[in-house]
C-alpha cells in the first residue's frame, strides 16, 4: 500500500474519535484552564482532530502527486474520507443546534448529486476534474466548521471566566445577538457555507449537463 493511501486511511481511522468528542455538549467546560478561563475540553479536542484530519487531505494528495502514487483505490477512498469527515461534523452541528437542519440537508444533497454524476461520468470513461468552485467549496466548508468550533470554545471559556470572576452565572452567549434562536455568527457562517456549496453544485451540473441530458434521452 502506498504512503498516500496510508495517510488517507489514517484520516478515516480518526473519524470515529472525532465523532466521539464532537458529540459531547459543545459548551461543557472541564478542568482545562488557562488563567481564569476553562475551555470546553471535548470541543477543543474535536477541533484539533478535525484540523489534523483536514490537513491529511492536503498531505495525501501532495504525496500522491509528488511521488507518483496516484491509484484507483486512492481516487475512490480519498473523496469518501473527505465527505465522511465533513458530513459527520455537519450532522452533529444539527444535533448541537449549531447549524440549521435544512442547510445540512442541502449541503449533503449537493455532495450526493455530484458523487452520482462522477459515477455516471466514470461509466462513460470520463473523469470530472475538480473545478475551482469545488476547491473553494471544500475550503469554505472546512473553514466554516473550524469557525463554529472556535466560537464555542471561545464562548465556553468566556462564560466560565465571567462566572468565575463575578459569580453571577452570566454566560457570554447572552451578549451575542441571535437570529431565529441561533447566534448570529453561526447563522452567517451557515448561510455562506450553504450558498457556496449550492453554487459549486450548480457549476458542476452546468459544465457536465451533457452527461445528464444524454442519460435522459438515450436508451442503453
């Protein structure tokens, strides 16, 4: 097995550990202190695991290209690992009320549609090259997930620091404007990620519409 594929499998192996820590209450502050602040330990660990796993996505691609280790196995497993990681984070965000459920449904629908399109293209001997919108979509999704985790880590630390200093139990969440019951920052992040994802899917479909059109009008 190539080094690049081993890196990809390592990313997949990290996902269950990420899910475990990400599934814990995001504002649950434990005894990890810096000064008067205590950080949401599980959320911090989840963020670290997510960042490391996301970095391996870049690393395995770099190793595969530099050392000519591009394989059919890697072409199949690498995007699968990416989608499993991102989908896990987004689905857990819905449970944690950090992102609207309909947004996650739209994002996952886009991924399934484009994956199906890639299968159709492969059956026709055609490879769908990654577009710049697809690369931007991936960066925005990863960046959005990181921002949401940072938000909860910072809010958790501030909330604990305020309670520690004043003893009044006031949380930092109360000082952040809300929209539809969700912190405004998280609403904005969710909209940005969703809209970029939708546009990326539209771009793929537009550039490869001939595949869909041919499949709809031509019998096997």
